[in-house]
C-alpha cells in the first residue's frame, strides 16, 4: 500500500470517526471544545438572527460546520499519516484499514453520524425519576343529573344554564391556540401560559413579546369583545422536550439542541422542524432516554397543566359566561406536508398521555388512539378531530387510500366521517376554501401559492398545490366517493381559527394584527416593522349554533356540523334547506322556527324528502346580519351572499357559484389613506334560493359564502401607521418594502363560510344512516 493510498483511506476512516470528538465538545463533556463550538455558532448567527432569516442562517451554519469538519479531517489524516511514516508497509495497512473499519462501524451502529443533535445524552447527571413529580389524576366529577328535556346528552356535572334558547344562537370561539408550552411558540419568546390564554379569551389584557430585562412585556393586547369559548391546542409533539429545554436542572436542559433553541431560537426552530416535525421518520432526542420514554413522561406535566387551566376557566355556574375545551394539536408534517389535526374532548374526561406524530406517524394511527384511548372506554370520554391547513398538505391530508395503502374502502370512509366532522377552512397560514385563480373570482383570497410549509422559506422549491388541497375539492371528492362506495368520507362542516402562537385566541382583527409568533417571523428581541410574513393573515373565528354555552351543547353542535367559519368578523349567518320552505320565509318573524320545523340547518342532510320523487328542487334559505362591531370599531356592511353548489355526475364532481342576495356591483370601496369604507352596503341580507338544475339522482351539497364590502388588509393598516409613501423611498426600508409590492393586496373582502347542506339521493340512503 503506497503512502498516497494509505493517506486517502485513512482520511476516509477518520472522516467517519470525526463526529465523535465534535459531538463530545458540543455536549459539554469537554469545556474547551464547548466554548469553541459556541464561539463558532455566535459568529454564524451574529448578523442574521434578527434580520436575514432562518434559511440563510441554517445554510451559513451548515457551511461553516462542513468547512470545519473538512479541516479537522484533513489535519487528523495528515498527522496520522506522518505518525505511520516510519512503520512497515503491513503495519501501515493494518492501521489504515482499522481506522476505516472503526469509522464504518461507528457510522452504522451509532446515530451520531446521522444526527448530531440527538446522538449523545446530556452531560448533566440524571436527577431522580420525575414521575414522582407528576400531579395526581384529577378526581372524577360527580355524574351529571338527568335532564330529560335537553336536545343533547348531558355528560358533565354543572348547573343548568340560565340562558337556554331552543332555536339556538351563535357562540364565538377559537379552537386553535398555542401557548408557551408549544416548542415553537416558546422558542419565539412566547411566555403566555394556558391560563393566560383563557384570561385573554374572556376579555382580559395580556402582554406579548418582546420583554425587557426585568421581564415586563413591551406590548399588551386585548380583545375588543370576549369570546364565548376557546381551546388551548398546544402541540402534542415536543411537549416534554419543551419542558426540559425551558426548565433548568432537568436532564437534557444543557443539551446542544436546547442550548441552541434558548440562545438562537430561529436556528433552533429550523433544526427542530427539519429534524423532528418535518421529518418523515422522526426520532426522539438522546436526552429523552431509551425509546423516548422520559420525554413522554415529562410531557404528562404540561398536559395536566392544560387540563387544569381549562377546568379553572370553565364557567360551570348558571351564568355560562365562558366554555373552555380540553384538547391538543396532533402536528404531523412528513416532508413538510401538513397533516395536522386539532383534537377536541367533549368534557373533562381525557387520556393521561397523548398521541403525537413522532410516535404515531399517520392520521389512521391517531384515529386508532382516539378510539382506544377515549371512545371505546366505558366512561364519558368523547372526542373529535378538526384537520387544518389542507392548503399546505401537498394533497396528503385527505388521501384516497386505506391505511394499508390499498384503495379507499367503505369502512375507512365511514370511520373517517365519524371521527373528523369539521375542517378548518381558514387560519393564519392561508385560506383553504378554494384554489386561487379558479373559475371563481373570490377564490383568490389569502391564498398561498405553494404546496408545503417549507416552501414559504425556500421559494426555489415552490410547487403548486395538487388536487385535494382545498375544502371545495375535498367536499367534492366526498360526493364522488359516496357514489363509488356508498359512503362519504369527507362529510365536513366548516370552521375558522387563528392558529395563534402568542396565547391570544380570537385576535383576528386586521387593524390589530401583531403576528403569530410562529415560523421564521420573530418578535422575541424587538418589535418588527411588519409583524409577520406579508403572505400570512390574522386568521379567523369559529361560530357554533347551540342552545347554551356549555361543553355538551357546543360539542353536540360541532358533531352535527351546525357551524360556520369567518375570516375574523362576527357576522350572524343562518342556512336552512328544505323541500317546502316558503318563498317568503325572509319576511316572516319565525325564520328560524320554520327553518328547523320544515328543513335542516347547515351541516344537515336532505335525504328524507317529501316530494323528492317528483323532482322538486330543494329550497335554501340564507340569512346574514352584518357584524355590529364594537364601541371603537364599526362593523363593515355586507355586499352579497352566494350559494356554492357541488354535485357528482358520471363519476366526476362539478361546481357552480350562484348569487343569492345582495349586489356584487354595489360600488363599495375603501379609502386606502384612511382605511375608511365608502359606498353602500347591507346591514342584513336574506334570500330563498332554489337549485335551477336539481337532479334527484345525483348527490349534491350546498354551502353559503357571505361577503362584506371591501376593507383594508392588515398590511395596509401597518404600512399606513408606519408612514410609508411608496413614491418616496426614504419613508421605508427593506423590512417595509412589501408595503409597495404590487402583488400584495391593499384591501380584502372579509367573509363567512357555512357548513354545507347535503342532498343524498335515494340509492345512498343506507349509507347515510351509518354516518352521524
């Protein structure tokens, strides 16, 4: 073996072994090496942490790491070659091959070669078993007293609500809320806890980042109007890891990934997302112990905090002022394709440990956990899941296959329809109603132009969203599958939410948008000129028609899909469908009473149809009242109501949008300089619409879209407040440059989307009877 060959083989072997000392330095076992690692990292992030963003930051750190590794490898190989120069050729060969073999063994056996952030356990000695620190399970509340007159089952112990409306009224809420218990929110500086989030939902002010050296928030936010209900939905993934990284003294607190997350949260966010939440095959960090058990055990502590906060906020008195739901978010993100769900429990009965993407990987595994951990139990546990961000799922949130990879079966379709009854149609990360630039001018509303969340930071990878990325496509496919299987897997009601990572449920006003503390946009260290990526938005709200403001009543309404979502305003919207609804229903004082007596509300089905056999078209009665606004902000008048019809024919879906009330050409506008609305509008709209092309042999669905007059988008409010004059470059810097981007809309038309009303033809009636 020549010296040159020996040198190259030795170089390769040492290259494979190089992560061992490097990781020992990073773990804190070698103080001098730790200092060097931190010094290099400090150099890498000094200029980019608050400015250039996470993508160039990650590339810079990886480039420096690769350059340093190459240098170390080359020096080690050179020194080793020199040391062997005086040896015989057989000795050199043996030493060289031994180094190569050792490198191969290390690279294959130990995870350090694949992932430097989870390979070694932390240097801090493991403290006593923290299972003893877990709070005891809450004692079960007394069983509910029988109330036979209720239209829904009472599963909890509480006083009857003093305000009970048999014709139901809308309650406003947000079931997608993250607090400091979520790893990404904590890393972006959020300090609000679940208890703070519920205080905010009930109308109290809370502080948000940045905080000064004394821990005082530099900003305070408050809702103009309290919510009626809310649910903290912190990520089930990394609940234990977030607690370990944020709690001194716990084993793992001093690990490399925790140090990075605390010191450089943008870099930490990128590392954790790319290696944990965005990975198709995620593995727990080394400090989580064997098989990740320790992080799962620690996660029970914040999960109990979430449940305790919900119980403390829930008004069980007869006043029924506020309802809190126990829940969490299951955040699957394989290859950055969002298959997320918010999981809502009906009452205080919930499992002690949570399903999560790291352990369960697929939506089908989440369903199995919902069944085994809750629905199959003999007690009062009940649960449903609300998928969200289908727009960023790359079409994977609603697959047309069974869990085993085979074609979608009737059993899977039925199971899905029982467990996932709602779809979050709008939120911070874009609108998911329909595809932009489709044959519907109003579909280009807060619609993102990429298929996966990762592509928001890597525009060169941008791909168009594939089919089944939007609610309208998903609902339509449900009709096609019903014609094929006799079961509709996508019988989904519609809701809205914020996805706030500030612990501020319901903060969806355009003129008060302060960002969401998620992703790469951060206000941890300073108040940014633009509070968020200009492509994102404040999110929306969920409206639920129920008899009273209690968990049972609201959950029953969600289960029957009598819900609608808005992009933020609180329009009061009702939709009824029936075969003999009177044409003058809008003029009658008993609009709701007749709607329930002679038809079904949003979320219902028109399968039982007097006169259907004669081919009579069903009537849809839609009523909308303008958001009345608050003391300091008037609501925007309505412009129009549309009916969106989707039907199946010949194994394919079709859609058409009809004007049902109002005027699309009413001349309404907005003064961009002052954000003052101009032109006429409607305080109330109502109409009774009949399908002109109804076919009793074809499955169909109808939902209503209520549209306001134009108003200023959040970015316009911010740019005006910053004094941006696009004709004078001196009035804005790089951060405010999006204010003058012609691609960024200056105005929006806020809206509401009702849950559909389905028409099921006679041949599919048996399938409907098996679906709740």
